[in-house]
C-alpha cells in the first residue's frame, strides 16, 4: 500500500497515511531495538550465550541496538507525532501527505541499510555517531530535510495566528538536529582526529539527546495531556521559559561528557555549570504538565494514554536530578565509565522519552484510524511489562554502576568487579526482556486495532470510549 | 513598551496590547487546545534561583579536581628519612608521612591532602617526577603540575602570562569558564524577564468560553 501511495497524486492519498506508516514503523523498530537489547543483555548475563560468530559479538550488536532505538523507535515516533500534531495544532492539514510517505520510506530504507552495515562492522567507530558518512547524508538530506520541509510548511500554512508551543519545539528541533548531524559528523567528513574528534563525538551525542530526544518528547506531552484531559495548558509563559532554557542551557554543556579528558579546564567548568542549569527547563516542563493535570488525576489510573504520559513526565524528575549533578567533577570521577551512566541513558531514552512517545503513538493511531483500541487489557499489560521491566533494568544497572565505581576507585581487580555485578546483569536482562515482551504485545494490539478495532463515531475521541463496550 | 516606574516588573505591554493578546487567545483554539495565563508558582521561582546558585557552588574548582603535585612536596622530602625507613610496612610509612604533613600544613593543604590520599606504592611512582621538577627539570614550577595516577603531568589550565612568555598553569580559585557562565546566565535571565513580562499580566485570565 505504501508503494501505491508513493506514486499517487497528493490529493488522492488519504489524510493521515503518513501518520499510520510512521506509527507502525516506530513500533516495529521498538520491537527490533528492544529485542536486540535483550539479546545483548543476555550476552552480558550469560557469557556462553551465542559465541563463536563474529556477527553476533557484543561489539557488533551493541550499536545496532542503540541506533535502532534512537533513529528507529524514538525518531520515527517523533515523525509520526509531527505528521498528526503539527496540522492539528494549526487547524489545517499536512502540507504534503506524499512527502510524508516518501520520508517514512526513505527513513526505513536508510535505517535498514545503516544498521546492516553497522552489523557487518562497517562503522564510523564513534559512539552514537556510528553510521558511516554516506548514511549520515541520507539521514540529513533524505530524512530530516523532507520531514522539516513538511513540518515548516504546515506551520507556515496554519489557519491560526499564533503557533502552539508543541510546534515551536517541532520546527526548531528538526532544524537543530540537522545542524547537529552536520557538525557532529564533521570528524568523519573532514577527517578530524584526536581531541577535536572526541569533543565533536560527544557534542553530537549530547545534542541528539538535548536538542532532539528530550525536547521533542516534552513537546508531545504539551499536546497529549491537554488533549486527553480537556484542560488548558497551565501556562503559556512557563512554556516560553522551558523552550528558551532548552535552547540556552541544553546546547552548551557537551564537554561535561569528557570531564577527565585533556580539554581546557575552563571549558569543562563552563559546561558543568550549564549542565546543572538543565534543571531549569526540567522544572518548567514538569511543573507545566503536572499543573495541567489539576482536577484530572483520576485519569492517571483510568486512561492508558495519560498513564503512559504522566509516567514519562514523572521519570523526567529523577532523570534531570541525575543528569544535572552526575556530570559535576565531584560526582563524575566516581560514576564515569560505569553502569550508572548506562542506567541514566536508559532512564532518558527508555524511561522519560519512550513513555511519552508511546502515549502519543497510542493516541495518534486510534485518532487517525478512527478505531477504538482493540484491547485495553493488552494495553495495560504492555504498560505494566514496560514500567516493571524498565524499573528492574534501571535499578539493577544503577547498583552495578556503583559497584563498578567503587571497584575503579579502590583498584579492585577487574574480574572481582565482574563477579560482584553478575546478579545485576541477570536482572538487567530480565528487565529488558520484559520491556521487549510488552512491545511485542503492543505491536499485536495496534495491528489488531487497525484491522478489527471498533469504529469511533464522528465527534468522539477513541480514548473517551475506552471503557464503553 | 509600557514600563511603569512604580511597578517595574508588573507588565511591559500597555493596556491595548494586553487586550489584543487576550482576545487572540480567547478567539483561537489550536486543534481544540488552548493555554492559560498562569505564572510560575512562587516556590518554583525560588527553586530556579536556587538551581542557579547551586550550579555555581557545586562546580567550584575546589571540587573533584586532580591533585596538584606540590601538595606532596613535604611528603616526598621526608620519605627517605631514617624514621620512615625504620617502619616495617608501606602502610605504616605512608600513614606516618601523612600525619607528619598534616601537623604542619595550613588549612588549605590539609584539605587537599585529605581529599587526595596516597598509597606508599603510588608515592614511590610519583616521587622521582616530583624530585626532578623540584630540581628545576621542568619548564614550569612544581605547582603547575598535576598528579595523574602514577604520572606527573602539566596541569590543563590557562592562566595569566608569566615571565618567559609562558602561561601560568596553576588551578585558579574561580576559572574563566564560570565567569563566562555568569554573563551567560545573566543575559538569559534578562531576556526571559523581558519576554515573559511582555505577555499580559498573569492576573488577567483569558475567558475561554468566548470561542
């Protein structure tokens, strides 16, 4: 069906097609990404699991997992939300449904190619910016630029005078991500080496998180929570504070990832202060959303989309408390290079961000398909597998990180540290596998929703009918 | 701009501008959504001020820095003394040396030694480097060097130019990265106040039943 629409006239493509293809692609990549995560975690928990084949070595598989989740699940879920929220917030339709479909097509092809190359060991060799430069160019010009054009043109053709806060983030973040990809991959494009390469690698890694994943996830909540609860967003002015604090304080602290590197100390001091100031947009965001919930807290229990959304918002609190302080010199010397950081990264990507996106994908697919969720029980099962699995993962890796930190500082023999953290590696695998299982259930539930979900009558929202039979 | 002398932070828009903004908010819904005009709750405003203060305090250069090689100068000087050599184990030797150094140290050196303890084996590794620098074997004075594991390394600071055209490499009490931060944060706060105060005053709530 996608191939048919790719070559159809724009007016002949049903509205919402790009949203649907983006939505299902994102869930598919979430299943793939967490499946790979579970496989990799098994290799750490059970060292004899699948050995002897280079392709399945941890060094080959790890970055495939990371990029499948970041560029497959998270970024395609963002693409999906942009395809339906941007026009809805401008009281208009998507500028080009056809461009949206081409974007999702190019995204899937480019990502598949990039991940296969990574799997084969063809890599740029830098954490997070592992993709080789031709694939980087596909991402920038084949994916982000078309996505950006569609979002910017939809905003330009809006039928409102003002622009809602979610669309500020969408428009700005796509632009910033393109800059991040171009500059962050410059070590490979221009053969930069040494400290410059190290700095730019973590400039890229930091800004993909700070100018794409967390702000766009937050922007999604600015739509879903007022939409689901029917309440107005608590404060326009706090929205300004959040947006500009992200621009000012999230774009600057990249060198706090390299506190032990021989970068100039003044640059690290500058970055470290900015790193703590990341708490300002976090406070603004969390306050704005939680205060929007006033009088509707029962929905946190009763409504599946609100449950996912608010869980994501609540996870933003420990995320930013950790992120703000773990990068200071006083704490970083202990936790740097340990499982603590792995736990923190998962708190950002699998915790705060993924819960917010899952809510938006649930809501968006039901709204665009005009179908009620196939099974609320399966959705709840998904939620509980997800949150329990995530907590097991996060807590076990945090403990493992503290053990590793102690081992590092007190010069405990490495093999003793490996033995000490082994139970936590098994817990990590169990937690990750629970998340993966939940996602398989989700994919099935959404597939069945598209095929057999009850049709939502005009004038009603799917989530309003969740408890009606 | 409608700045009021007696209420400088009330609102920077005049009556007409505020009315137009509120009418726009009342008139248009964004896909069924609208925003209220509430202020950031006062405790959270104080929290943000506290965050800014904390950001500077927890990143002061005294925390988490590498040890300066000069703090071990006295320990290295005494490590070959007869009373140290009389002791049987490395642990006894290093404990004795630290107690000796602490007894004569000023409060700053005391704090540095407490934060950066050494094992006897570590001391054996770094002592030759420190002695060489004390003897004038380095380009810079000893206090321009840090101890990195078992190595002595030129500190990564860029201070003022000193005699001979070199830059001082000593850890400053307040480095220029934090100076840049002070300006950066100040500009941010000024711009945010101007931006937010241009909006209608928070006491004026849009009536959303009009649309």
